[in-house]
C-alpha cells in the first residue's frame, strides 16, 4: 500500500502543479498583465506578454491565427458529403466534399518558378506599376491628392497583365474545376475619393469575417468597434444560419441579429476564403449579394466596405490536397465581390499588394502557415483600412 502511494506521488504533484499554473495564468490574464487564450475559450493555449503583439516574428496569439489553416480546419464547417445546396445558393446541388476535385487549378502551381496564374506570365520583364498612374490616364482613378497614403490605393505589384479601368486583365487559362474559373482579371479598389482617417473613424463600425478579421481585431486597436468574426466563418455559415462570435464579448449571434445591435455607420466584410469549396463562384456571388441586401436593409445609412480575401503562399497552394485552395479560386471570389460594389454605398478595396510577390503569392516571410500573416503584417493591413475612408 505504501509502495503504491510512493509510485503515484510524482503524478499527483504534477497534477497539482498544472492546476496551480492554469489558475495562475487565468489570474494574470484577468489582470491584463499578459494575454492568455485557453481551449475553454475556443482558442489555443498560446500566450504572450501584452503589448508585444507587433513583433514581426511573433505568431499572433488569437485562436484563428495560431492554427494552421488547412482543409481539416475547414471541415468542421462542412462535414464531408454534406450537400451544399441547403439554402446557401449553390447551383446543381454541388457536394461540399472536395476530395474528388483532383488537381483542379494545378496549372497555377508550377514547380519551376513559373507564374501561378496560367498564361499570364510577364513576357517583357516589366517591373510592377502603380495603378494610380494608369488610372489617371483612364480618368477612373480617385482624384490625386485626396489621400495621404497613395501607395496604399490600387497598388499593383504583379508582373503580368495590364490595367483596364479598376481591373488588371490577362489571358485566362482553362481550369478544370466545378468550383471556380480563371476569370482573367484582378479586381482593384472601387474608384472613389478615399481619404486617410484616424482611429476614431472606426468607432461606429462593425467588422464581419473570418480568422483574418480576428487578426485585425487583435492588432488594429479599434476597441470601440464591434467584431463579428471567427475561425472558419464563411458565407456558407451565414446562409445556413450559423452563429458568429462577437470577439468583444465572446457571445454568439446570428449575423442579421448582430447587425441590429447598434446603429453602425460602417460595415467591413472580409469573407470568402473558407467558401472556396462550397458551390460555384456564381452561387457565392449570389449569396454575397443577398447578405449585402440584408445589411443595407438593416442599416440604411451605413457605408459598406467589402475587403478582398488574402492570397496564399506558393507552398500552401502546392500542398493543398483538395484542389480548391488556389489563388485563382480566391481571385475569382474577390472579383465577384468587387463587382457587387456600386461606389455609392458599397466600396471594395484590396489588401494583398503589400504582402504578395510579383507572381501573386503571399510572401513566405510574412506567413507561418501559408494562409495567415504575423502580427506586424496585421498592423500594416490596418493602415490599408485607414487609407480607404469615405467622408459623407
């Protein structure tokens, strides 16, 4: 009996130490001395000292950005075999099961360093150009001098394509996918007289989206705004009536109810990456339009900003086994979103330019999983939001 107790004693001590450590971290988190996220808070146990979130080498501590964004993560939103036509607008009952898509889009995933966008590689080696310059020639660019950060407006880092209006156009490739096509263009900012704004501009704003929007919540510093966003959240979830978490109070709401909580003057939406395997881009656009109409009805005086989805890295594309997580697919979704902007109440702007290379891949140094960026890049992304203010 005594010998058995002695053998179990070390395990008992370890359990007690773990319990003390757990509650100690809880107490420090409550006091604000450090940031702690626990599994019980629907997040992972990664913590850091408060105030150090802008370290460029520090992985963001939020639950969404600490988890490698892989198809298995998305699986919780779409159990394999579940039909995609259950109210989200998917045409022809396309299944959410993506394993049989095969190598759709692999033309854009070359292993010899060629351009990821098939058929649009630069032939003359021209360097990246500023769309602002081209926009002046076409007469569709916002008035010069209306913004203090012109480099954050319609910046065009790619080595392919030509600027036409508020798009970059190129010769599209034939894509064998039931989910998306190569649309042959990259959407740029909706033409408007954007102004650079201060942080109080966002006091009456709400932000809707997925894990990247949670990154904005963590690092932009807009404490008076409300953030309805979560890991894996997507348009499919909204159309299916799934709740979204308010990051400010950790409560869950249906999006249509969340929008009514306050009289928001601005709504920012960044959503679509998690929809890459749900239906077609056409059905995605239809559902997105339905969501916009809901917001317009609920908030008739609000300005709506639709934000591009972030491109992924070359390795993320190469390692994708589903055939849907491709930059061509993300770009197809972004173009569909941009086409819904009217330049009056709805404005689209792109966040990718500072974070991608000339071939359109998310730069490796900026990401830890190919889909999400580090804390420093989120603070830089917030600057793009600030550069796209609309004054009534």
